[in-house]
C-alpha cells in the first residue's frame, strides 16, 4: 500500500509492484517502452506486468489496432485501449478477476526525430478498475514534450506513465490531488498536458471544465480549448493550419446581452479576415481569449470559479474560448504559431490596445519594441474597435497610463483618433500607417453605447 510521504518514480513503481491487487498491460508506441521499463528495473514486475508490447511497424500496428486513423491521434489511442483491455480481460478475468484490479496503460507519441523537425506530442491513456470486478474508468491525455532530445523525452514519458498509474490507484481523493500526482517531477518543465478527458463512474462528480481550467491555472498547460459545441479537443486540433481571429479580454459582465455584443464584434472581425483572404477554401476561425494570469500588477491570479463563470457565459452565447496561462498578446501569438502559419488577427477594443502599449515587459530586454516585434511577426495584425469615450475612461481608470489623448465622434473614440506624446506617438503612427493596427467600425447591429 502507498505511504503518506511523497514518493519518487522508483518508489511509485515499486509500490505498485508490491500491491498484489494491481495487474495490467502496457502498449507503448513512439518513445520506447519507458513506462513499463520502470516496473522491471525496480524489481517485482511479475506481480504487476501481464504484458508489454510496442508495435512500431505500421503494418503490425494496423493489424493489432485497425487501419484508417493517424498513428498519433485520439482515435488510435482509443483503439489501443479497447484492444488491450479486451485481451487482458479475456485472458485473465476468469483466473484473477475476483481479486485483481486490472489496468491497461497505452500511449502513442511522436518523440523528437533525428532532425528535430517534428511536433513532439502524443496521446496517453489508462483504463483501470478501482476495485476487482468494478466498471472500468478511463483517463485520456494529450501532451506536448518540451525536452530537447529524444532520450530525455522518452525518460519523461516513462515518469508520466508511472505517475498516471499510481495517481489512478492511490490519489483520486480530489481533482487537485490527482493532477498534482500526475504532474510530479515531469509536468511543467518537461511535459505539457493541454487536454484531459475522464470517463467512468469514479469520475462522475468531477467537472470537465474545471479540470481543463486547472491545467492552465496550475501551470500544466500554456493553453486549453473550450468549444461551444461538440467535444473538447486539444488546442492543436482547434487551431491546426487555420487562419484565426483572437479576441482577448476580461469579459467580466457574464450576462447574455454583453456576450452577444462580444459575439457580433468577433463575427465582424472574422468577416474582415475572410475578405482579406479572398477565396480561401477554409473559413477563418474566431476565438475568445482569456488569461489565468493577473490582469494588473500586484493583483492575485483569478480563481478557477471566476474563470469558469466568464468562460461559460461566452460558451452559452455560442463562442469558442481559449484560456491562456499568460496575458501578453505576444505570448498568445507564440502559442497559436505552434499550430498554424496562416494569418492571425487580434480583435481588441481601444482600451486593450492602449494597455498593450503600456505594458511593463520587464522580462524582455527590448521592452515595448521587443514585445511588438514578437507580436507583429509572421502575418499578424491587430483589428482595433472603437469605444465610447466614457467607457474608455472607465477602462483606463486606476491604470498607470499617461500621454494618451483622443478626440471623439458622436461619443465614440477610434484608433485613428488616439494620440500619444513622442516618441511613443511616432511608433503608434507608424503602426497605423503600416496597417499593423487596423481601425475597425462597430457593426451596424450594435448601438453606439454597446
């Protein structure tokens, strides 16, 4: 049985080997057999490992798990889980089922290739029984590997695999304890988990949106994706090769009327990008963007319930949402650029554009200039929507912003009506003249005070 103190990977694997009730199979493709390896090297593996297999050859893999899906995909992971679990029960349930908690651990990953040109990511899954003969439960993860070499990525996968099996059997008291056990010694620095799906009776009381938000707020992921329709997917599947419009904001009101205003502004920005692209076969995708970072310096980070309140209001209005760990626009762009080289447009109000200019950027040697260079590289533009003068003053209240002046037309302030003292004013004028900042009109369906 597990001990109360924190265990390293060696002792987690040994604890499982000494637990006579836990017995299962391993199927690992793409990074060696690193999870099962731990159970062999710590001793006593015969009490835990029923079988381990690695079907690297594509024809062998297709014969075992079926053809027709990408090899590193959720579909392939599901096929592996189904096959391995059915075989495990068929072979052993009659003789061991009354006293054994069965499990099947599977992964299909694309570890770093020799040239370093591939996207190092993968899918990891576990099907397990909490008690002998009880219904099965599933944990499905999408991961991104951060280590710079194939060998280190293999090692990290092995640690994650041991963590997952151990956490499933011994650390299911709360969502927090499960994620903490899963992440121990490997997640954050070496592996990013940007998607999690849980199935089975043991997880019935766990909220999926809360888990996704915790991946970001806990630093396990740089971003997660919340779809308004259909099942959740990793950010890579929502963004892959798409032209996108990102609409960052706080979205604090949370009521239906404000959410519909945001929806119409985002839709107008998507239409503008569609006009830029012309007859592109794939329509641009639009996403609302929230951050789990503090909005202002010296403020605490938002709590998960508050994040979910704002996210769920946008989802209810029909908007798709990406929750980012960091708040800077250039960091959002960097994340999106992992998955698409197509045009990226930000849709912001005048106040948020001013905030971007007034950021501290103390982590960058070039401060504002470097932040803008990172943001506006690779076909990125910023669509700037006008605001009422009253709302602009309210948004800027309490913020350390200075040097900005503006004129207004019918109570509205557009990007072209903003001015700043030199030298920032020269930079702002250049960005406008070069169309890095694109002034937009409020859609006619919105009132002037929306």
